């Protein structure tokens, strides 16, 4: 297991090392000591599973307001996604910056996002599934988001006309986030 920090401080790709043979594979998917070494929380209290039937499905950009802002550990267990994260942490040197990674079921990676990061993804294959671990319980009344195609963030999504929920289509703009929330 290896952890590589991304361009946005505190975000890590955790590369797992499966032992593969003719039967399949076996791998350790969590190592508390490695997580401690990189300052990654390991007190996961909730796990969610997202199944997406169609290619070009976009979800996000989601975040939870304080005091329930959460860290996430994300893994694609089936299919392929273009995963996006935006730094919304007050005082961060990368505040307002976004980055992306592709996660695939056969790349054996976790993506760790610390508190204060908005998250979204676009499926690149039909029948794509993700697992999410959270270090805080979900609080619906604190659930917010920034619209996926915000002109100020200018995220280079791999899709022009996504399959997207009504809720995600009506999320706030980045400018409204700055005005109403300011930062996480």
C-alpha cells in the first residue's frame, strides 16, 4: 500500500497492492498504521455505495456544512469514473482550485479527501459503482453543493450533456457559495 499526495495538500491517492494468481486476488484495503503515517483519519463511521447505471452520469459537487463537514475515502469497485474535487477550506493555499483523477475497478486505489473538499464524479462506463467511507454521520440539513458546470470553477468534464439529477442541476454557483458560506 502506497499513499501519494495530490497537487491539493491533504488529498491522497492510496494505491493498493493485490496479490494476484489464477484464482483472482487478495489485498489489504485498509491499514491504520499507513493512514496514521500520512495523517489520514481512520475513524470511519459510515459507508455508502453508489451504483450508476449509465455512462455520462454526473453526481456532485457535494459537501457538508460545518460542524458536520466530513472526510471521505472513495474507491471505484466496478467500472470507471472521472473523479473531481474542489478545495473549499478556509485559509487553504489552493482554495477554489480543482483537480481530478480517474478511478477504475482494476486500478486498486482509494482517494482520500479531507474535510472541506467538494466532491463529484462522472461515470465513464455503464454500471459503475463506488464505495465511500465517511468520518462523520450524514446530516441532511447541512448537505450542500456547487453546480457541476460552474463557469468560475471551469472544470474540464469529459461530458457535455450529462445524466444528472434535478437536485444536482440546481446546486448553487461558486460565487453564491463564496457569498453565503465563504469557506468550510
